[in-house]
């Protein structure tokens, strides 16, 4: 005899209730209190209550959590490796030695935290079927994430202007003022484009130059004489390095690294001595670059979600995207103090 079924889902399981063909049982079941259902199920002709275990998570959320678990292990390994390198190194540059700005890093952290809040607001608006409001919050999340990437691109450009690159061929960082460093400075000063700039600088009258440019011109002449001196000593090269980019002491202000020739004349771009700078540059660009890739992926997902009607039906997609975005924000909250404050 054909039978009918009814499914009742709870938080972590669901029940399949089997009814006989007689419609009296289904009507009685729908109208009966919950306590009487179990008694009906003992009869041969009443509804049969079957228990089937289920998952408390939707399939999409389960897949997202599995993916995030692999990401957590990967970033934990990266952060752990950085901690070992940072605190195990004999010499490591301070943040202001490598032109890292703590206020800029703190601002970017604040931007990402705000973007996590806007994702939650977009989810709540979608569940309440406020579609236009959900899209507005999602668009604001996209703007905040793009702002984070824009600030990070500005930070990268500042590093490049000072010769700090993640790879050796273009990098102008030297660990110590040795003969290799002296040769690199001499080669840079022999570049035809730099020679033309220096000739133009020397030809300008003093009344057209600022005090910093006047001082810089005298220091530049001193550096040229030192690196071209065949009897140069290690002390001379240390002075050259300090003239190009002075490194402040432990108690110096984080913004008190200016005054070097590279800061006075941006076109000069002479090699600089930063102890431990090459290892720092490799780890900094790898960690922040890999994090930036994750931010870009999140922004692509948010852009795709904006193409949908962000109502209750899309709440699951927004929630899964939000889980990923919260993870990206959490990684940056760990990166900020490690890179900018220690």
C-alpha cells in the first residue's frame, strides 16, 4: 500500500515520519501535540518515526570550513617561520630602518576591521530581505578592501623608491659597508643619467637651492671623493653609508630616518646599508604579498555577489564569503604587530 512521508529537521538531525495511506493519521499527527507523537509510533498502523543523523552545517559552509582549515595551517606555518627567523637572527632591521610606517599599518588594520563589520551588516540585511541595503553594505566592503590594497601599493612603492625589493637583481640593500658596497655606489654614480643630474645640480646657483639641497650637494661631493679614493678604508665606506641613508639608533623616533642623500635627491637612488635587510625584504614581501592575493580573491567574490539579488536566498553565499573575509582580516591582525611593531 503506498505511504506518505514527512521530514522534520532539528539543529543536528532530521526525522522521517512515515504515514500509512489512510489520511486520518496525517491529520491527527499535524493536530496532535509533540508528546503524543511517540505514542502513535508504537502502533502497527500509526506513523513510524525514523531517526536519520544529519550535519549541523550546510554543505557550502562545511566546504568553506574545510578550506579555511587548510589555510589556517598554511598561514600558521608561515607566521611560525617568520618568528623563528626574526627572533633567531643576529641582526634584524627595525621598522623605521626599512621605511615602514606604523600609522599607515594601523590605518590599514582599521580599514580591514571595518570591512568585516560591513560584511556582517550585509548578511543581516539580506536575511531581512532588505536587498538594496545589503548591496550597499557589500559595495562598501568592496571599497574598503580596495582601499587596503591601494595603501599597500603605496607602501610597496615607498620601498621600491629606497631600493628595497623582494629579489636581489634590482635590490640596492647591502648588509655591511664592504668593498662590494663601495663598488656598487661607484657604479651608480658613474651612470650617465646620474652624472647628467649631478652636473645639472652643480650648475645651479646657491640662491636657487634649498638648505637641504645645499647640504646634500656638499655631502654628495664628499661621497664621490670617498668612493673614488683608491686608498679608501672601511671607515670611509661606513661614512658613505651613513651619508646615503643614516640609520637611527634604538631610541630614535620612527620617522627620524630622513636626511640622507636618497631622501634629499629622490633620483639618486644610491645603494644603502641595512643589516639584515635582504632577509627582511624577502619575508616582508612574501607574507604581505600572499595576504594581498587573498584580499584580491575576496574582492572578486564580493564583485560576483553584487550581481545577485541579495535576499534571503543569497544569505548562505554571503555568510560563506564573510567567513573567508574574516579569516583574511584575522591573518592581517597577526601580521601587523609582527612586521610593524617588533
